[in-house]
C-alpha cells in the first residue's frame, strides 16, 4: 500500500467514473477496487483519522458541501505558513480587515505569538493596504476575536488563571487607525479564569478556566454575549490536555460586568458530553437577515472506537445560549486530540444578494505529527456563498422550531457540573485546588450525596388522545432511537390496574413498570391525570400532545369505533369512557371531548403540540429534537404519518 501513496495523492477521478470502468483485467481490478473504496472514503465521506497523514488528509474535497444551502464555493486565499484563527471584520470605506494568529510553527503559538492583520481587503481576501501587528507576546493573541458593534470596534482575548483572563478592549473607531490602537485601548470588562460558573475540568488548570480555544462575541437582540472554551471531561492525557471540548457563554449584564457562564445548549447535541465529543469553538456572528438572531459556525469532532466523525455545522440562536440543531455544511477531517483540519472564519460578509461564509481548510498544526512544514500543502480559505433568500428561509424555518425564539425566554438546561463548581470553589478557599486527588475526592463525595443531574436518557410521553397520531408518534420514537413501551408491557399495566393504583396514592408499581422504557403513547397515557404522577417521578419527562382538528377527529373516531366494535363489541364503550363519556357521543359532543382533553393537558404541563396532518418536514424534526434534547436528530427523514396496522412490539427499538 505504501508504494502507491504517491499515486493515491495524485489521482483525481470521481467515484462514479471509477465504478463505471468495466473494461479492466483481473490484475488491475484489485487496484481499481482499492482506489474506488479510498476515493469514496476520501472525497465523498468523512475520512477516518487512522487513514490520515498531514500530507494526504488536508481536505481535497472543496466541491463537497451542502449544495441545498450554498450556491457555490471558491478557494480565495492560501497560506504556506502556520497562521490560524482567522477573523474578518468590516472597516467601512476602508474595506475588510483579515486577522490571524501567528507564532511558532506549526501551531502558531509560543512566547512570541501575535495577531497579524491585513487591511484594505475585498470579499476574496485580496488585501492591498497596510499590515498591522497586535498583542505581540501577550496572551490575548492566543484566542483573540475582533468584534464590530455599531460604530465601535472591540477586541476580546486572553488566557485565564486565578487573576487573569479574557479582556474586552474598546471601543475604537472602525478604521485601520482605530484597529491599530486596539492593543492600547482601555479594558471595558474582564472574564477571569475564576469567573462564576466557569468550567475547565482538566487537571492542569487548578480548577480555573484557561480559555485555551478561540473566542467570539456577538450582539443578539438586546444582549451582548461572549463565547469561550470550556473543557468538560476530567481527562488525564499525556499533557493533562483536552477532553470534551465545549463552549460556554457569558452575557454582558452592564457596561462593565459579565454574568455567570453557562454551557451553550445545542438542540439534539449531547447535554452530557463524552470524552470523544468535541466542539472546538463557536464562531458566532450577527445574522445579516435578522438582527434578533445570531448564527454560529461550529467545528465538531466526535472520536469513538467505532469510527470518527468531523464536520462544520451551522446553528441559529435567539438568546445567545440555546441554539438550533446543527446543520451539517461540510464534512471535515478528524485530526489529533479532538481537533479537525477545518476552522470556520469568524465573521460573515454581505455583498449584494449574497452572504459569504468562510472556512480555513487544511489548517497546519492540528495533527500531532505536523512537524515538517515543508511536507504540508498550503492551507486555504474557501468562500461559500448563500443567497439572501435562502438564508432568510433557513432563518424563518429554524426560528419557527426553536422554543426560545417562540417564547422569548431562556430554557433551563441541565447542568451536570454542580458538584465540580462546588468543589472548585471549596478547594480554592482552602488552597487545595492544585491537588488533583483532593479535588477528585471532593467531587466524588458530592456526587454520591447528590447524583449528577445529567441523565442521558430521554423519556417522551405521548399524552394526546387516541386517533390523534399516536402511531405516528411511535414512529418518531423509533427514528430517535428510543425504546418504546410496547403492547405487552402496557397490557400488564392495564390488566393489573397499575395506573389506577398510581392515581390512588400507590405509584411505585406503575413507575417500576415504566422505568425500562423511553417512549410511551396511547392508553393509559391518554389520561391527563397521570401527568403529575409521571412528572414527579421522572423529572426529565417530555410531554407531547398529539392533536387534530376536533371536528375531523370526531368524524374519524366515530368511524373507527364503529368498525372496531364489529370485532370486539365493547370497544366503542371503552374508547369513549376513556374520554369521560358514557355511551356513544354525537359528532359535536365528540369534538368537544377532544377540546376538553387537550385543554386539561395544557393546564397540567408544558407540551410540544404536534398535528401530523399539517406538520412540514423542514420544521418538524428541529422542534422535536430541540424539545426532547435528543442525542441524535434524523433531520433527513420525512414527517412520519403512519396508519395503524397493529402495535409496536415490546421494547422496540432497543
């Protein structure tokens, strides 16, 4: 295989062309088959880290991206040096400024790190004016973000410890001269490494946040939000380094004071991250088509024994903390220690009827063996264009499915780090925070007393009446990978009247019967009075109210009960008794029963309402996944609309 490496890096043939080459002899067939596999793996899919080397795995797939979103892609700039963490910011009549971290090769770090800024740039990053150096030898250069807010230009950056951290400097005039003065600008606000609710669980930091990844800042609606690195895993790697990279946000609550940090909440992304889950940073910028929202670009890496995944994702936020599910824009390459080869540029550029997104691809220094710079091809900036109309459509559909955009209030997300924060403060007060054994013992003792609220299980309860789409909801559960309580398990509950016992004050047998499962629908869960019992024993429960037009439902249910009663005479009586009616109602009476049932459910709990007859695929899955905090979201699937032909088997799917 090694002697063919040069051939592998040189061939540029599509999988379709290789697959159609039938006229090859037996000897050549073996090589063609190998080439087909590698071509499909390298060009058409996410490449595995085990297959990557710095020379061959730098992304030769600039034509592979979400073509439903982006209209075109173009390489606009390349670099044969170590620069990374690019930012583009507008300077009015002076054009654009392009900033990058520079320093020792290959990772642009070391004591002489600085921010290199080019000015007079166009949207293809051709820059003609003076170059500026900022923050040379200062920690702000490590993670600096430039931020333009109205008529002011700001810089946010700095490494954190007990007494230092991120400094917000500015405002200065948004001109080349103002930009050059940012290093001397006054400090407006700070985020120390000891800032409230800041989480960095790596052993090497002494419980303080280091802010070792790039930062960003945005104004969304009426608030200003800063984004910084958090490390959520107590990972003892060789250098005490990475583990569960994530992003935390702090809101500027006054002109000079930030509120406490909170982990960002990305719908359908794991609330409780594992060591292989990494969001390298968040490049969050104002949405050019809707100032009440912001757009985040995220380099995402998932390392797992079964295979690695990496991509650049897009998400929208209305409050700066809760984000929509990630929209995969392009595949990336997993590299070393949870990094990827592709870094979104901070900043968007609007030109006429287009908005340009930029991604710095093939970044140097992200592989452990990026030692010989002369072996590495140049990194490059790819410009992706989206039309204003397409961006408006994405914004509208995403806002319609994101609860914080609909209700204008922040969701209360699960915080699995309460014990860590408590012990971090306790050991700092005692001067023990650099003693890993003491810190770990404190956290372990705390979690024994108060187990982590990070319950990875999702429990979805369908509390809509029969004939409102309960079978379709069952299909939703299957696509979400939730284990459903099937007919046999529900029959036991009904036969032994465990739900009745629960309503009479003896809930434990009922709760025990539910505990192995994650999805529930149809009887007995159509009874709204069970909702308080379920909510009390399953604080993570999510309630979905499936509903229909009352008049349409009434006509359908009357036909259905008449049909089923031919095979089982008492069926209609049982059906309507469950709705609180004796006998068979008229159509108007039946419609009233559904309206009454749904009103009672809404009065008892917050619900996600689904009408499968009217749901649209572009909004259905994002709002479902956001509501239940699903660990995976089948965004490529249509809205399930299932006509009942029987029941789910017990425990399916597992």
